[in-house]
C-alpha cells in the first residue's frame, strides 16, 4: 500500500522536474541568450535584441511546447493500447494508426505536393497536413472497427492491426520509389522525427487536436479500469465493449495521428513510459496512471529533446535516435522481467 506522503512527494517531484526541463529546453541552444533576457521575452514579448525574440518565440518556445504535447499524447496512447490489448509491448503504432497517418502525409508530400497543388493552399496548409494524417489513421481505424465486429479475440485484432500497418508501409515505399529527389528528401527527414519543425501557427492546430484526444482519454478512464480486469468482468459491469473500444481507438487515433503529422513517427515513448508510470506510482488505477504517464512522457521527451540539441553546437540529432536509446533498454527490461516471472510461476 502506497502512503499519501509518498504520493504527494512523487507528484511534487515529477511536476517540479517537468517545469525545470521545460525551462531548460527553452534556455539551452546553439545561441547563448542570458536567462534574464529569455524571461523578459517570455513574459513581455519584448527584447532589446530582435534576433533574441525571434529565436525564443519562433523556435525554442514552440519546440518545448511541442515536446510537452508529444510526450503527453504518445504516452497516453501507449497506455490505452497496452490496457485494451493486455500486451506490455503494445504502443500507439500497434494498430497501424501511425502508419496510416504516415500514409496520409506521404500522399500529401510525395503525391499532391509534387503536382504543385499544395503550394496553392498555403493559409490552410497546417490543417491540410493534420487532416491528411487523420484521414490515413481514420481509414485504418475503420478497418479495425469493421474487423472487430466479426472477430472477438482482441489478440487477433492486434495481429491484424500490425498487418494493416505493414501494408500501409509498403504503399509508402511505393510512393517513395516514384517521387522526385526533393520531395523524397523532405519525407525521409520527416520520418526521422523532429520537434523543431513545428511553428507557432502550427501549434494552434496541434494543441486543440491533442487536447481533444486527451479529454476523450480522461473520459475513458473507467472503461480502461474495467477492461483491465477482463472483458467478461467489464460486460458484467454493464460496459459496452464495442463502444469502449471505439472511444479508445478514436482517442489514440487523434493523439498518435496528430503528433505523427507534425513531428513524424516518434518511437518507443508510447511503449516505455506507461511502464515507468506503473513502476513509479505502484498502481494499475488509470485515474492515476493516465496523468502520471502524461507527466513522465513530457519529462522523457523534453529530456530527449535537450540531449538531441547538443547544447552549444549548431547541429542536432534526430529525436527518434534519442528516444530509441531511452526506450530500448526499458523494453528489454520488460521482456526479461516478464520471462523471469514466467519461469518462477
């Protein structure tokens, strides 16, 4: 039994760490800007040096906010998938939702853009990008929902989701093969994952989309707790299994699809962070795990972004490389731990 003092200390420490890393992500960079100047720019929007204001308001602040939102979204979507599939290695990409989002973006970048159409819709380009990701992820979601009406076994649905993801990846590969060099390079860079390419205007699209997905996830907390105990128990509690799956899939589609649209496919956060949350909070209650996963996800992605920037240097590493180095040891630990418990039993 976890004491109230431990809970209070844990929450306070995590929130403080989140705030410190957020500020550090804004303060650190290739250009040395005094902390007082950064604080003045954030709170007043003014500075004696115009270039400092541009760097902070147009680059560092949007990037830190993107890292925060991406950490929230990917962690929550991973937690939902692990619960509904009862699989510790399930993540936001397990159903092929992220692959579907990638297909939508690939069609836009490699297909429509090469025809010169995308450049004519500049004012709506941000919404077009996320809409393409939603349509791609939504199509995969509809396929899975159609399958779930006939297939009752959740593990079968999981395998079919992986197959759908593989099929969309194959289509993306064909689009890459027939695209020109400029568009192909832009798409390859996008697949590496990046938090620095999101502008303040794009945040006006990304933020409400992620918040909507998080609100649906919070509404689904009781459903997740019931499903954790098994579908038969959930049915005995009067839970509509299909409707619950629909809400959870919609939330995951919004969260993973939106982040994939603007930041590219960022791996391992959705798999690793929910396990860190369970380890820290020592509970399976989603009313605690969900906000806990959000905070830890924000911490991990902010820390990954700080590391990827190589502070003091002009170059930066792909965010996917850093999240892989953070997430892979956790995944290995999960597999070894599960195997150890299996041998004991």
